[in-house]
């Protein structure tokens, strides 16, 4: 029911304010861990730090991407280390059954290596989190321009 101060929007959404806050926190933690890595990390090490934040299928995808030779080779050869962070820009979509929220997230990275240090241009991603057993996990990650706008 609407109150004197306005509509109670959560009555129309498949999640509560607390759920939204928890989903956003998972998304930001994921963005940081996803974009923070070192040439010293194996694919298993990288996957281990993401394992509590992502679903099993997404973890397999991320682990495979981390170990792809075209990515891993230069990372090791140039002794690259990345420190990253994320900022939620908006909610793109949400759904029920299972409850999901897709956030548009800007990821910033500072990469150091044997080459001159660089700041990678910010990348915008669509990060979908799903509610599972009272926790939120990343279920999909794609460049934001590849998904629905």
C-alpha cells in the first residue's frame, strides 16, 4: 500500500531492500576480485577466490578464460598484476524464479608489469546475480553493450 511518503516499491519487486543491498554487495565484491589478479596466480588460485561469489557454471567459464593462452601468456611474460574495483551504475533488469538482478557495473583496473604501468580503460559489464539459499551469486558476466540496453 502507498504511504504518505510515496509508494512502497518493494511490494512490486521479487526482492526486498535487504536482498537488493546483499546482491549489490556481492556484485561489488565480485567486480573487485574479478579484476584483481597476479601473474603468480594459477587459474585454480584465481577461481578459488571467486568460488564463493559465483555459481559453479560461471566459475568454470571464468577459470577457463583466465587460463586461455592468449591471455595467460602475456600476463606471465610481462609479470602483470592488476588491482581493480567496481561501481554499480544501474539496474538493467530483474526477474523471479529464481530471483535475479542484473546490474550494469563499471570496472576499473590499474595494471603494473615489466612494461610501463597502465590504467586500463574502464569496462562496463552486465553482471547478473541470482538468489540461492539466502545468498547471492554471480551467474553471468558479459560486456554491457552485448546485452539488452
